[in-house]
C-alpha cells in the first residue's frame, strides 16, 4: 500500500482558466480486495473536507474515486485516473464528472509532505471505558488516512476513515466519516481530531472527539462521543508505505 499527499488541478472541459480548481488530496491505496481499497480526503483552500473513497486496480493502475462534497451530500464527483511514472516522478491524470460538469484532473505527490512523518494510514482501535461495560458498547476499529498541512507552528489535520462491519445504518455495511483537527508540534506533538460521519439519519448529530499525541510509530489518547455519552481510550499505529504502487491485488 501507499499513502501520499497529492496536489494538482481540475480543469473543466470548457477550459475556462477561471473555473480551474486547485486540489489537495491525502490518499491511502491498499491491497484490499473488498471495497474500499482506496480512501482519503480532499481539502479546499477554505479548509472544507470532502471524503474520497474508491478502488485501485494494481494491474492497470486505474484509480476510481467518489467524492461527496462537504456541503452538498447529494452532489457527487466521480474520478477515473491512472497513476504512472512520469519524467519527474509519479503523475495522476484522468477525468472527472459531476452533475454540472466534466473535465480533467492532474496531480503529483506534494513535495512539502515528504518531511511530514505523521501523515499516512493508521490502524488500531477505540476501546470504551471499563465503566461502560453494562451498556455493551463495542470496541471500534480505527482505519484512518491522515494528512497534515502546516500553517506556521500549527498543523491542520484532514482525512477520513471507515468501518467495514457497521451495523448502524441499514444496507450500508461501509460507514464513512471525515476527520479534521489540529496538531501542535511544540506542545509534545498534541493532537485534537473530530470525526464527522457521512450524512444519514442514523448518524445525524453524532461527532466523536479524539485528544492525544503522536508517537514515533502512531497516535494514542482519549475519545468521547458527547451525544452518545460514551468515552474511552484509543491507540493506533501508522503503517509504513511500501515502495511503489504496483502490488498484487490478491494480497
């Protein structure tokens, strides 16, 4: 698998320069057979987060993504792109379509993200406090993809995650959510992250707050769900990306 921050541009078919949009994505591409094998997020210049989710075919290097726009949950952007070795490194290029337009996208790995040791894919679990045992609250897995943008001495965290065994939403076994927060490298690598679920009736109003610290190999701390009244501890490990994107999709 590989976790990468990408920067680039979307260009509508009208080729109107004023309609071009700057893109910044964090994506984790994994060898999972099941959906999703790719997940991450985009962040706009205004700081709005949208979930990116889809699949990657290792044989053809074809990436298929769906983006649910942060402020228009019914407005979906679909992307089909390939990732290839260009003259100066990896290049992602392809097309996109939405309800209002079609066009092309071009992205390359963000050179400023190379030195950020905390970006990437995190796996772990969030465990309810022992005092909540009578309520039979399950331990939730952590499958997160996190990117970081440094603004002065503070980092803006953006990303997404999913449950692939969710039973909370009917006929929706994969439950997606966005992640946004802050990171302070001068305060013992402290982290504040809030999880926002996809808009649906079952998860409406639920937000989960995570407070912790980055460590050499992961992230740990406490969590709470103010609406649900639950809380506990969490711990997750950052996976080190494998070199290259051509991997056996059957792994």
